[in-house]
């Protein structure tokens, strides 16, 4: 169970995962070793999936963000679709959604031409894909993985 101290620690880690243990400990009022134990337990429990760098996509050449609705033919294997789509590097998020569509994907590509090739040669060839609808983001005004703890 996550207590108030864990919540404070998680909030700090979400803002800066590289922050020194001594700084974290001082901020939450624990010893460095107790703080390190809590971080390890949060990682071991799955409360923290990983601590990693968040790269600004445009600075490394990924200028296109697309959200793609995917409709499946349920006569085919949904499990095969999920297995294959989650293994594609350009697919950053896969959401099983309610409504008229089966899945919503978040995809990053370098150019519109790259997105077109991805759609034609990868996504539309996956098992069970019946139809897609693509929305291209013109501008990202907010994007975060931080939860309001």
C-alpha cells in the first residue's frame, strides 16, 4: 500500500527521476537508506514502472504525432493483433477503448510520408485490422506521464 510519504516521494520522482537520494531524503524527512529502500520497494511493487529519460520528440526528428483508431475484424485473432502492435517501436501507446472503435494508438514518426509508409506496410497488415482512422496532431499543448499525487 502506498502511504503519504510514498506519494510525496513519487511526486518528486515524477518531476526529476535523477534527483539525488540525499535530496529526496531531505525533502521527505527520511534517512538516505530509508529513502532508497522506499524507492526500491516502489520499483519492486510495480508502483514505479521505470525511471528513464523523457526525450523531446521534435529535437530527435520525430515531428509527427498521430492518434490512430483501429477497428478489428473479431473473426481474426485479437490477441495476435495486440501482441504484434505492442512490439512496434513507433507505437507509443495502445488503448483498448469503448465506442465504435476497438483500439486507439499513439504513434510518432519523422514525417507524414513515414507515417503513410507505417500505415501501409505495418499497421494495416497486422492480423485482424479491418479499418483505421488517423488523426494528426497539429500541436501538442500538454503531454505528461505525471499523475496528480
